[in-house]
C-alpha cells in the first residue's frame, strides 16, 4: 500500500477548526501538503498555508503524527504530521482551494465530510483538550429563551459609513438597550472617543469594549488597560519611520499621528507630528501606548515587517481597508467579553449574541452562543451551526437586532 506523508496545519479560532475543500472534491481536509526537497516541516507548513488560504504562520507547535487510509483513495495510507498553528490573516479560497470552512465538533450534522485522519484523530483530540466548540456541551444556556448580552462591532457591522448607524439600526439599538436583563456591548477597534463620535448618546447606554480589548470601558470608567511593551514598540516605530509609513500611537485618552494618514479621525485629542521637523521619538512617550495603528493600503511588505518585529507575542489585525492594528496578545474583543460574562460557579452562564464582520471579530463570533456575520467577510464562518450570515444593510441588521430585543432569533438564512 502506498503511503503519502503530509504536513498539516490545525488552526482553531474561537473554538472553530479551519478545514478546506479542493476543487472537484466533496471532502474537507486540513490545510497543508507534501514537503518539497530540502524543506523542513515548518517551511512546508508556512508555504502550503499561504498558497492554499493566504494565511501567514505566526507560531506553531507539534500536535501529533497520525496515519489512516485516505478518504479520497482507500488504497493509499496518509501519514500526517500535525501542528497546532496560530496564523495572521483571513482564510480565503485560492486557485487550488474551492471552499474554506470553520467547523465545530458536530460538523457531520451540518453536512461536512471530513478527511479520515482529521475525523478519526484530530477532532477527537481537540475535543478532549477542550479546544473545539461542542454545541452539545452548551445546552442549558439561555433556558429562559432569552439573550442576556449582545456584543456588536461598529464599523462594517452596525455602521456603513463615517456618519454612524443608519436610522433603522439606531432605533433597534435604542430598543435593545431598553430591554430588562439585556446588556449591550460595543466591541470595536475604536478608542472611546471614536465610539462616542460614531454613536452619540447611544454610547452612554452600553458597556463599551474599545481598542480590540486593549482598553475596556464600563460605565464610563476604564476597567482594563493593556499596554504595548515599549522596547518592541520602539523597534516597530523605528521601522515605520524608515519606511515613511503613516501611523499613530494610541494612549487611550489621546493619540499621536505621524504622517498625513487617518483623515477620518479628526478628533480634538489628536496630536499631529511631522517627523521631518522634530525627531518623532524625542517628542513622544512610548509608555502607556495601548495600540499601534498603521495605514498601509495595498501592500503586504509592511505587514510582513510588522510581524517580524512583533513575533507571536502581539496581536496583528490587518483590516480590509489597509489599516493594521497591533495590540498585546490576549488583548482581544473575545477576552474582554469573557471577562464581562464570567459568572460564579454554579450559576447559569449568560447567553451571548455577537455581530461582526472583520478579522478581529472572528474569535468573539466563534465563542458566542448566537453569532451573526454581517457582509461577505470571514468566508466559511457560517458553516458553524451557531453562525448566521446577513447582508450589510441598515434594514437587515436592524431586523436582527429587533429579533434579539424581542428575546427571539429568526431561522437561519442569508437575510
């Protein structure tokens, strides 16, 4: 019997596992492939992952080596060296890959056919280690039929231009915030100034999670602040200055802009510096910075340089508009939300509904009890049974919010 040896990436985000389907096949497999001559396992992993999904490896660790007969050819044995991988970017189909999917432990009930090694070995191990979402273990949450918390991103989710939410969404948010026993959370990459600029009085009716979780504001009071390490930040800033990139350093209560970028952020606490006039690092303190944001439209070089400088210890989120956010690892929307929803042992866990559209929403959506992807981003996330995808329009989003305000949730569909 022929044996094929492959290297595979096991990527889990928010309790959901990434799998891919090649053109002409109905079976979903792990991202990965065969080594080329002279390659190490890690080199093969990085190359195959980039070619198949566009993801860039951040870190990896061995997860085990497994063998079984191929799901595509029973006369062939497949031996897979698996690595648990953290990666940057949004997984998307490619010339080789027809579809990407994010699945939970009950994938078979959703019509997903998985390769033999992943189905027989990888998924059971992920479940046993508590890494893979299992809907069967979440029964009992929200038994009263209601939603206790709604956590929503802002840009691209509730608002589709710089003017803020449309009239229908604004009305639905106001209705939702008036519901007894329902807490409204704005989980966004914006700092508090941006949330208030976008939402106006609505901002005062919710708990705010700002700066991707690096700053958490509850009831107008900062309850959590996670700052970037100044040494690493200095290395990144030196590189950005050498490249002439537009960026800003956000201290949470003010931000310092270098370059001519970010024209949409014309706030009173904006400090504009020209590095050609005064050496930037002589004017700016790197202490207390919660987020570094870079404007690098249409380029990948800046992203690669930033990852090389940050290593795996920092979160790097590249938005579709060319803006890249850097915060400390663990300073995520999902982590901040988990802190808000923690309950004492023995009490019923809150039932959380989340809405989002972007990479920095993915973990939050994966861990929610009810999740809504707004628009076309994050392909394959709707393959998980608790996730629904809707159109990015004021009316459609407002309808979903109104459903939640009534403590109900409509049938799955495309909105």
